[in-house]
C-alpha cells in the first residue's frame, strides 16, 4: 500500500528552468553535501550531491514558492520533456510515496523536479538511508542519503543567515 503525500509539481516550468539557468552560490559543505544558494529561488538554500551513477541530486527550499523540493538529473534520462508532468513513486527506506515530477533540463542533462508543501517532509527524507525513484516503467535511480540530515541542518543555517 502506498502512502499518499501532498506534493505539488510546478506545472509552469518557468521557475524550475530559471533555477537551473542561474549560477548557484557556494555557501559551505556539510555531511558530504555541498550547501548552495539559488538566487533564482529567492535565495533558497539547498544541498547538492553527485553520485557514481551520474545522478546529481538537490534538496532545498524555494523561497519564491514557499515550498521544498527534490530535484534529480541524470544524462541517461534523455526522453524527459521540459515542463512535462510525470507520475512517480519514490521509496524512502522502503516506505513508498506517490507524487508528480516536472521535467527539467540542466544544460543538456534531463531531470525531474518534485515539489512538496510539507516542510517536515524534507527532514523525513534526511532521516532515511536510501531514496529510490520510480516511474511507470520501473526503478529510475537509488541514492544513499548519508549525511543529508547534517546537510539540511546547514541549509537551514544558510536560510537563517540570509534572513
């Protein structure tokens, strides 16, 4: 049985593509994650990590939307359409959630943007060990969340510092 979680996919890709077009500013590192500031998201802070499967994952705050997000990119996801909406499932240590993702591109690398409106959910993610993302065809990616809790604590310090 899947848990339903209120997530909102940003259907208008403008905010998502703006976030990617802008250069991120380095704030620090924590827990093995880079802590960055995204000026295009209202100076929203985020954590970012690269994985050996080629995935780049960001977890952060969109201060323009007042929401949290998880964004993942991978060169192998070539059939994603910019602004397209996709049904997804993701599992956090086996606990499964349904949601929607919006297709985005970082340069020539496709990705998926998942927004959520429950701020506590971000730390629920960080307390887990593994996040696995699925689309209608099966597993898309599985990543180790090691250090994400420490990283998100630093992202909150970043947000507080920026006011």
